[in-house]
């Protein structure tokens, strides 16, 4: 019997309505309350247990009351990262350690004793500029550089470590007699019961960031760029999520950045279980009560952070910078660099739940050509399958899928299809039977295959934590197995938090069991990451390792940047969601997830024409650029709203395509140096405190400042132009403005505020054609914006746009363009518009891959 979840049932999930009650608030999270309510613990270290090796140091810690003993490891890298790890010294069973997120075994520096006293020891490494001061009674770890204290771990004695217990020592009778003990071994939320196999196992630690009062990161939350208060990191399918909320969304990156004058630092908490992060700022100046009236004591500001995780171990990385670029690099050395996307994936993507059939797809494809709007990829949602069975096609609606892909490929366009982690229970479906017989499904706590509901109805969930299952899943993408697929078919992983419609908080129960006997609670935030990994391996294998995969995933974790793109999920067609998309994407970019975007136009509800235009303009200035809408919304192809709207959208998309040489160069930088393609203003202007909290405008690379219009009916916007010694060139008007000012900029529906920074060179294509493949037909133009000294620099990266030849055969071109004042003058043919201040040289016919010089 076919059991499918209908679109009609989806319609009832009103944003902000009853669905939100399915999810826990912080006060519902028992392990979080337990740690917050507990008095300070007293862990002591002993110098006698100090052991130094060529890879770091270890110490034993002992808790005063419980006598629980922990093993502390301290390790440091040459690049300026300190790793602090804590685990039980003698656990009743091994605790879960996160795998596959770090790139591999790190290279650590030998630590040495700098000096010691009875109550502490000072360790250092390398040239000795860094110091690690370990206090014994109680335990505390201070990290400093050249005498400046940067981070202190356990300053308030909030270190918390619940040791695993033997379940055979606890009986159901005693649990019933002891309400507190029952809460430790069993929890109930709504109608759902969670049985903990080894009792309470939460861990936590506090730390202070000295001198910092601006912190960032901790995605994914629909919240401000600067983080504050308590954030929940727990991957959940939250339809029409609340704005200005710090509760969990689709993905989690437990990485916090802190910035102040002269230094940027980072804290990476490697734990995949449910995690909450309390962030509290201590202000400056502060009135000290003991001081005489009227006398102020300036106390250096600091940010106090407390990490609390449900299970696992403590594995904390302190990234010491000191620059933002160095923190980005230090983090990428841990979790990986952004994958270099195939060029087509930086173009525009057209998606809907759902394009009805092959004729509908071809009509939409033709519509883009008819209206002169370039695009590269069209997408198919769940309705393209045979009864929500992934890797299949509906034979009535999509009878010739390979021919459809060939039709698109003739225009150098691609098709993306959805592949979710749930597998429809159908004994007549060979893929389901193969997965069940191969042991590829997650099990429940009784050891039976876990069953939950999602789009197909009753479903089982693939256990992507198993490398065997990932390999099996990857093989399903081979052209011989995936009937109707071609090499121009790419993949979209959705619902992979995982989403379980009848599960607790609409996800998998924490006491479900994965490969190796691990409870789901241990690795919940890794589930989508692992599906993304398996899909990446599938497309990589399909091409024999020669072609770059493209996969979009809704759920993610630290390290997902190595695998492809993510987006911000089921947003709503309102101005508020357009506005919040900017800090959401900036937060993702700061934490390594740099190929990111938001559904243009909003996934649910119907945008008015003005909102749709403004969203296209904003989306064209973001890394991943896709229009998407739910099937219960009105159709919104760009030509359905009248000529003025079509023209404005066409202009925004064409500008995106002309700018792709610059975007592609930025992604090469992200791939090799971890610099995010889009970045908050403070990254480029780290000494300007007025930039530290700006979130409505940002930089694309180091050259372009953008300020998308995110309010309705405006005729003027305020644009903050940083830097007292900077010049900013309006790319629309070619007017030049001094920095360190707020510009009142008149705007129309067609205005997209973009400013080029003086001293930069931005490469573009002179035209755009109908897809990224057409860009090669158009010459590259260079926009040179001089700084106050008459100089400018810029880069251009080129390769074949699709293969790994740039990596394996070093087949790429990286060019630097330099403009210098004071060179000898000669006669050239040119056009100069004195009113606009624009000098144009044309017909030069220069080969971009060869060296050349123009003397002006």
C-alpha cells in the first residue's frame, strides 16, 4: 500500500505556528539545566603525573568530591593552535570520539617546561612566544602570547564531566523509587521516551576570552552576526524557522571567533552531540562597588563562554591567530578547505517543489532563453521519483530522463535531483531489500531496524556513520545502477538532519543505535555530514576521480566545506527573512562553510514583485545562487511579473555572470588559503571598531563592498564606507567617495549598491551569454580602481572549470595585475570620460595567460 505524506499536510505547517512547539527550549534540556544548576566543581592536577612527549603533554585530574579521574592532554601546533582534550582515565567503556571531521593526524610540537612552582607549571614550545600556564589547585589553564593573556580555560571551575556508569548496577525498581536517578537514566519529552544506555554522560567547560567583546560564528541560527546569550547546536528540520532565535536549525558548526583590536582568536569544540553554548560579555568600563563614589575602575573587557554537550569527550582547539586570515587558515588546517566548486555551480540555479514533468522542465528552460536570462542548473524535488523512492523516476512524468539531461546538456546546462536519507519500506523495491540485507539501516534500542515516517510514509534510515554503508550508497550513483542518470546529473541531499516526521523534535530518537553500537545522541550532528560525504564519494567515483562533484546539503557540520554547498533551509517570502539571510551567510562563511546561500524569493509564501527583485539582487551577491519555492506557492519564474520585474532580475543575473571570473578567483583563494569569498567588514578593517557589528553590508573578497536593499519602498539607503584613507568607487555611477563616512545613496528598483575599493583590480567578462559555458566567448575586462597614491592590484584565477586537472596536472592560470603610479608616460589610444572619471582602453587583444604591460 502506498503511504505518502502529501503537500496538503505540509501546508498546515504554518511558520511560527504549532510546529514550533515540537521543539525544545533551553529550559527543556535536562543535561543543560543539570550543569547550569550545579555548584562549581573542584578538579585538581598533580605535577607528579605530568608526562612530556614529542607530541605534547598529559596530566591527571581528580575531582575533589567524586574522586573521578580524568586524563588531560595538551598539544600545540607550529601554526598557533592549542588542543586541549579530556577523557575518563579508566572508563567502564570507551567514550565516543568524533571521526572524519579532522583532516588527519595533526603535527604537534614538543612542549617543554619554561618554569615551575609548587602550585603551577609553565609550558612553552617553538620560539617561546606562547606560554601555557597550568594551575594545579584548582585546575586552570591560561594561554598567553608575548605576555598577553588570551584565553583561560576553567576560570570559574565549571569543568564538568559525567563518567559513564554500568547499567547492570541500576534496576528499574530503584529508578522508580528515585525520581532524580530516573531523570538521569530516562527522560520524557512530550510522548517520547529516551533511555540512556550508560546513564548521564554530559561534559562541559568554561573559558574566558580576555579583552574581547565581539564574538561570531556558531551557525546555524537565524540571528545577528555578533553572538550573545545561549545558542543551541542540534540539527533539526525547522520549517519556517523563527527569526532572532538561538535555537537549533539544520546544521551545526561548534566554532566561535572572537575579535578585538590587534587580535582575532577562535575556539573549536569538537563534539557531535547536542551542544549549548552560553556567551556572556563583561563590559568596559565597570563601576567597582568597593571603589570610592565617582571613581571608576577600568576593567579589561572579556567574553565568558561555557560549552555544554550531552555526551562524548572534551576536545577543544584554541586558535590563536593573531589575524583573522590566520584563524581561517588554522581552522582549515584542522577541518579542511572549501572545495573548489565546478564553475557551473557558481551560476544561477532554478528550483521548485516540483517541476511537474519533462515538458514543464523544457518549457522553463526555454523561458530563460526567450527572456535572455542566463542560468546553469534546473532542479527536481521529490515528485520526480516513483513514489518517493530515490534513485528512481516517475515513468509517467519523467519517462525519458536521460534524454531530458541530454537536451539540457546541449545547452551546457545541468540537472540536479534530490536524494534524501530515508528509504521507503517496500519489500518489492530491490534497493530497500539490498540495504536491509546489507545491514545498512540504523537500529532502535532493541536492535531492530528503526522505522520512522517521512515523505514516502514508513521509512528506514541509512546509517551513514558506517564506512561500509557510505560505500554502498556511493555505488548507487554509478551510471549502471542509477538508471536514467548521466554525467550531467548532480545531487541535492535534503531532510538529512535527519528529519523524522513522527520522531522527537521531528528527528531520530537519541537512543537509536548506529554501527559500532553508538547511540544516535553521540553523533546526531554528524548525520547529514556523513550523507554529504557518501554522496560526494559517489559522484567522485562515477567520474573515475576526474570531475569535481556538486552536492547541496541542508544539514552540515564542521568539515562540510570539503564536500560542497549548503543553504539556509525553509525560509519565508518576507522582507525579514531576506534581511536575516545576510548575517546567517556571513556567520557560515566565517566558520568555513563558504559555499552557502539562501532560497531566493523565500521557499514558502508568495513574494510581491519588489521583494522578488530585491532578493534576486541580494542572491546574485552571495556565493550560492538558487531560486526555490514550495509547490503550494504561485509559480515565480522571473518573467511572470511584468517587463519591469523581468528586466531588473535579468540585469541582476547578468551582472552575476559577468562577475564570475572574480567569484571563481575568490573560491580559489578559499580553496587554498581559507579566505571566505564573502566576509564581514571587520575582517577587512580589523582596527575600525565601528565595523565590528555591521551585518547589513559586507565585502565580496577584498575589493567589493555591497549593501543589498532589504527594505520595501525605499528611495535612499545609507551605506557605511570604511577607512579614513580609503577611496570607494560606485560601480553604478563611477563616482568616487572618501572612506570613513556614511553615504546617503539614492536607489531605484534597479539599483544594487556595489562599491569597488580603491587600490583593487576586479576581473569581469564583457558579456555573459546563456550559461557559464558561454563566458569563454567573451573577453575579460579589468576594472582598475586607484587608491589615493595611484596604485592598484588584483588577481585572476582560471582553469577548465570542471576537472581536477588544476590539482593533478597543475593546469591552471593565476595572474596578478598591478597598476603603479609614476611610470614613464607614452602615447596610447584611449577614451576618457572626465565626468565619470573612467578611462577605457579597448581593442588591445592581449592574451590573459601571457605577461604584458601597459604603460599609461
